[in-house]
C-alpha cells in the first residue's frame, strides 16, 4: 500500500493537544522524493534552492522512508498497477473522512512531482473515480499540466509552479487557462512576474494565517488553492 502523509498546513482534520498546539489528525496528502534523480524532472534551480520538502527529507529520516517507499512502489509500474495503488490509497482516505466527518480535500504531492506520463494518466483515472473528493496539486511539469488541464477534471485544482527560470512556460500556460503559483523573492516580485494576471498572496506564506489552529489547517481555512479561485503568489522571504 502507498503511504499518505500528515501535513499540518493542509490537513483536513486537526485536534488541539495538551499544550494548545494544533496537530494533524488525518493524512490527506501524498508525497514522493524530490529531485531530478527521483520524481521532479522539471525542477528548476530556483525551486531546488528553496525546497522546504527536500529539507524535511534530509532532516527527518522517517519522512524520507515514507517517500522512498512510495517511489519504489510506483516507479516502473504499469498504468494498471499505478492506478490500483493510488485508488486504494484514496479509498482509505475517503473512509477516514467519513468516519471523522472531515472535508474530502486531498493534496497531491506535498513533495515530489509527476515523474512520467503514465503516472499522470493514473492520477487522472483516480481523480475521476472520486468525483466528490476535491484534489489540488502544484507541478513544474509542462506536459503534466497540459494533460491534466485537457482532461477537464472538475474536482481538480491545478497550478503550474512558476519562477524566474520557467517564466515563459508559466505565462504561456496561464494564457490557455492553467493557473499559476508564482514564486518570487518577495510578493511584489511574484505579482510582477504574473504580468497583470489576477492573483492573491498565500495567507500562510504571508503570515496572515498560522500553519494550523483550532479552526483547522491554513489551507482548509483559506481554500483559495484548494478550490482554484485564482493564481497565487508565494514569497521566499515571506515579505
């Protein structure tokens, strides 16, 4: 079985511990190991230099173990095998949502990316199998972005992750209707790179929301990216 991850920023169910800190109850995200040698064929030098997920992999061997397990299960597998593995994982997630009366929102790739075309199709199959689960994903893979966009999946919020290195691709995809999550050194730069396209600042990245509190995780409280309301700005400096 593939293993889901508990990410406090995106989790769809939190509880407060004895110290008044919010902790994740449900694992509603999926990850793969980062880097071009693994699942990130279109990683830019910009994203590699600031990748928070990659830092977590290095600092927490247990997290790295989960990601490598998922990679070993999927890499080299057939479409049928990939689809089956992903479907079983989401089925488990769905059951936990029902049990805990939690919103059915699922983050694809808190770490990692679409590493080949077969894997993209497997996710398209699974997203269609679960029409009442709202999925969201960020990717730097142009071909994956186009495939997911043309699949017309109403329950997927898709973002191409842009920066100064892949800016031309990001703006081209934005013109055909694919939303962009733009990374700049600061929010003003991210907004400028979007070339006038409507966008909002990630409120957690902007320090307007904590990672999580008694009301829930930052992403579930905001729901901007989850529902794909607009292009979004991210800042390296958080300023």
